[in-house]
């Protein structure tokens, strides 16, 4: 469930302002229609209401989204934060990390050349 909520925030962050506005207005229209169907007086959609609703959503959504973006959720992010902490504490130097990355890239390149893959016989190489 938590992952689905984060995916929704990721999707919302890629939407343009006009798309978000359309989504909010669509949701208001759906809620308004549902209330009319069930005989409840509809949502009074005035300019002040829209302003208050969007402002209220922004007050809640922006801090949550910022917390999510700065939260180390994945294993890679947690490991990256540990390396950053070691750099800040002076346990590691930037040169050591750079050399480690360079060595890992060289090792990966050697492994790639050690077991190359070739196209199947009879297939065209473009």
C-alpha cells in the first residue's frame, strides 16, 4: 500500500499544472455529481472554495512529497547515504570513492569482454 501511494506521488510530480488542475476539477465534478445522485446538497463550488481546497491540498501534499523525495527508501539510497555519511565523518575520502568506482567499472568491462555474446547464426547484424 505504501509503495502504491509513493507511485501516485511520483506520477503527480510528472503531471503539468494544467493536468493537475483538470484532475482537481474532475474530482470536484465527480463528488458533486455523486452527492446530487444520493440527494445530498451538492458541493458549493465557488472561487473561494477552490482556492481553499487547492491551498489545503498543497499544504499537505508538498511536505509529504518533499519528505518522500528525501527519504532513503531503496537499498541503493540507504547504501548511498551510508557512503555519504562516511565521507562527511572523514572515514572515507573522495579519492578513495572515485578510485573504487573506477576499479568497479574496469572490472565490469573486463567481465563483459571475457564473455561476449554474439548473434545467433543466420541472423542479420545491422
